[in-house]
């Protein structure tokens, strides 16, 4: 972990930028600038079994793609997080199906997610 303090002249306050490397080759965990209460997406590792997948039974994944992702994720880690919607503290996934199944099959406890907050209306829109 490295910390860089940028001193900005005059009335502008100093900013702290942090960078870190992760052990499995995945990009480092990051938070959006607005994660302290704003509305921007946040990238976090979530437990695989905490993500509800309401459409899971409506589509089958391509088993070859899942196997290729399993091999790649084992080797270099997940490079692109899956998109997750958070509504009232419950997490919903509608895409990233192959990456999600690859994590399940590998028995990985967590998956890197790009989390956006939404309302019940957003959720209804996804379920339509
Ligand atoms: P999904 O249903 O998960 O979106 P796709 O086959 O449509 O499956 O896309 C796979 C995605 O996984 C691509 O966007 C690719 O960039 C991403 N990805 C993330 N990590 C890896 C990895 N380690 N190896 C290969 N692809 C990866």
C-alpha cells in the first residue's frame, strides 16, 4: 500500500490517494469518490451466496464459456467485476452469469462486484 499526499496550493484542501496491489492478480479493491454516502457505484467483494439471482432459471449458461472462465479466474483472478443492484440491503445480480457460475463451481466464497443502489422500482424494472 502506498499513500501519496498531494498538496494543492491556496484554499484547496490536500487530497490523499491510496493504491494497493492484490495477491491474486485482480485489480485492487476500490471505492468510488462518492462511496461515503453519495450515489456512485462501489466495487466490493461480496459473498457469492448473498447475491440473489431472480432470473437464474430462465437462461442456461454456455458450459464451455464457464469452464474457460474457471480456468482463467483460477490463474489471474476476476478482471471485471459483475454488476450488482442493492435494494434495501439485499443484493441482486442480473448479468455476469458466466462469471458468477464460474465462482460457484470453483467454490470461491466471494466475488468482486460493482454495486449500484436502487429502489424497489429499479428492481421491478429489472424483473419486467
Ligand atoms: P458473463 O455472463 O459473466 O458476462 P461473458 O462470457 O458474456 O460472461 O463475459 C465474460 C466476461 O468476463 C468478459 O467481460 C470478460 O472481460 C470478463 N472477465 C473477468 N475476469 C476474467 C478472466 N479472468 N478471464 C476472462 N474473462 C474475464
